[in-house]
């Protein structure tokens, strides 16, 4: 394995080396099959279909050969990866710092012995939390709970919100025997009627509670029972933003009023809103962005109403917008009450304000509650991001990407509504079919991108994505747009 990596030019890091530039990435995409997916990917997909539904599989990947910002598929095609495992690769493929961490003898026991972290954490767990998650904690939040994935982070954040709400209601009294008995049978008062408010177009995951707050596409929700929880309108802006300031400000106001109305309505219905969850940019729902003013006003509103504010940074967290947390752009005087993360952070989990910590053991718990190997790798990611100033890199490459896409949208009206922060960028095509065609044609140009919402193209790069990669992407995008 190691020798394969050294053949690829993946070498252990010399102290202070800038891997961003020293990594032996290809200089451009290179396709060896005339159609994508190629025959090897198609054959493997057929074999996987015998075992499970594999309809979502796009390509089989050669993870040994993939490197930096370039993904190599099972047929040997090399793509510039502007999607990075649905926004989940902070440093691209086979980063030397990660390989060094995985192959270091001192880390072997961490990889071999996965603990039931909630009851038997490793001796260095506190130190590791401090060097990884807590070193990038959102300002004002000093506690963190680890989890496995994005959905289970949000799901457990909801539980923490409900537990706090009921603890406040009891005001120090112990749960009654009736509460303790009734909850075993899903009945009130032990299982109370409480709700989480979410926004139309949102995506917060696929577990039961999360799915009740997810409103992006029917395919996620069809046939699954849901909680009757309030769904507020999320701002839908007119583009270009600079030319529609008054109209978009009115849209913010309308949506805020709707949130307030729903909080009152659900309280009257006997299912008070205990928490609200929102993405800084709705990712799966189509890269819909609300203004910083909207979020500041929303936070104020939740404070006035005694509703816990959950910021879902599963997709926006860990730097793709050019700041570690997208909510840092909002300029709020107090932080969100809870910030959930996963994807690029490698581990799932959530930061929370102290008041949200449950008083009893086992209330927020499962067997793994995260994975120390992911904290070990996250620690390496954080060191590289800081040493190589990768947030600044993303601001620069993001500006190049956004400006370039804006220019292209002026030249080729088939693409419109270019938007984004950092390299967390998107644009709309006229129809869902056009968007799907664009993504396919980009594959044939050696660029791997994704779609989001109904008809948006979405870009989710690694933090090592540089201006030269943005230029290459733009050149290939223009070649494809010419065919529309
Ligand atoms: C904003 C947001 N929240 C939650 C999730 C769910 O994360 P996971 O797929 O890890 O369960 C996602 C996944 O795309 C997401 O984008």
C-alpha cells in the first residue's frame, strides 16, 4: 500500500512543507474511455445490483490512485473532483498528512481497538477532543458531543433540546412515576407533544426525527411516517441580489413573520416549538441562501420566544465557504445554541451551550458515540488547514470560481442565478433535464460535479482546491455551456 502511494508521489511530510503545491497531482483530467461510466464501472455496478439496489452508484473509484483534487475511477479515467464525496473530503484524496497519521505505529491501537466511547474512552480522549473539535469550536460554544453521521448528530441535538425543555418545565422536580411509566408506551405525559420547527427546502438527514425536518425531495420522505411539526417558508430571493435589495428584504420579513406565526400556532395546538433547525445555505434543497440579516433576526426571534436555535453546519462546516463555520458570516452577538457538524469534519457531532447538557448519563448515548480514529484524522486536517492557510485559499479560489461563473452566465443564458460563498457555489439551469445533461457533459470533460435541488449545479470542493483548479473547471464548463 505504502509503496503504491510513494509511486503516486505521496511522500511523508517534511516539516513545514506546503503540500498544497507539492502534491503530485495530475495537471489536468484525462479520460481513457469514450463513455462515462466506463465498462469496468458498469460491470461492477451490475455485480452490486445482485446484492442491493445500486441505482445511485455513478462510478466505482480507485481510491489508491485518486490524489489531491483528482478522482480516478475504476476504468482509469481521471476527473477534477469538484464534488468530493458530497462535500466530505477536507484535503482531497490521499493527503500525505492523513497517510502519515494512519501508518504511524503510535496510532495503530487507535485504529485497531474501537471503543464504546461513552463508557470506556481512551486515556488520551480529552486531549484529543481539545486538539481537534474544541480547537475549532464556534465562538461561545465550549461543549461538544460526538456522533457518527450528520443525521444522528441532528437527531441527538433534537433529543437534547426536548430533554432541556422538559427539565425546564419540571423546574428541578424529578420525573413523576406516571411520566416514567407512560413514556415506555409512547404516551403523554412521559412522551410529551413538542416540536422542532424547520424550513421548506431544508435537508437535515434521513432518520425519523430528521426526516420530519427535511423538506427537499419527495424521494427522501415517501412512505415514512412523520411528526406533525411546523415548516416555515425559507427566503427565495430574486437575482441578481444587488438589483433586488428591497424586494429580498421584504422576503426576509415575510419569512420571519411566518416563523413567529407558526411558533404561536403550534403552542396553541399543544405542541410547543422547543427548537428550530436551519442550514446557513440549504445544500440538498438547491443551494438556497438567506441573508445575514435574516439569520440575525431569526436568532433574536428564537431568543424572544425561548426556542433553541440549531444551526445545521453538516454541509457548510469545516471551511468550504471560506470561514470555518458559515454562521461566522452572520455577525451575531450570541452564537447559535447548537451547531451540528459531520462531512468534512470527518466525525459527526454537535457543539452546544452548557444549558443544553443533559443532567443524567445515557440520555444522549449510543454504542460508538463517534470514533476516535476520526478525531485523530481531524486533528491532522486542522493542522494542515492552519499551516497552509487553506481558508484564505478557499476565499481566493472561491472568488475566482464565482466571478468566472458569473461571467459565463452573462455569455451563456442557459446558466443563471450564480451564487455561493467560498467554493460552496451553485448555478441554475433552465430545467432539471438541462442540469442533469450539464453534469453528464462535465463528466465527459473530465470534471466531477453534483446537482442539488430541482435544477441546480452544485460545487463542493476540497479545501486544497486552488485558483488553477477553478480556471480549469471554468474552461471545461464553458466548453459544455456552448452546446446548450
Ligand atoms: C445540512 C445537512 N444536514 C444533515 C445531513 C445528513 O448527514 P448524513 O448524510 O451524514 O446523515 C446532510 C447530508 O447531506 C446535510 O447536508
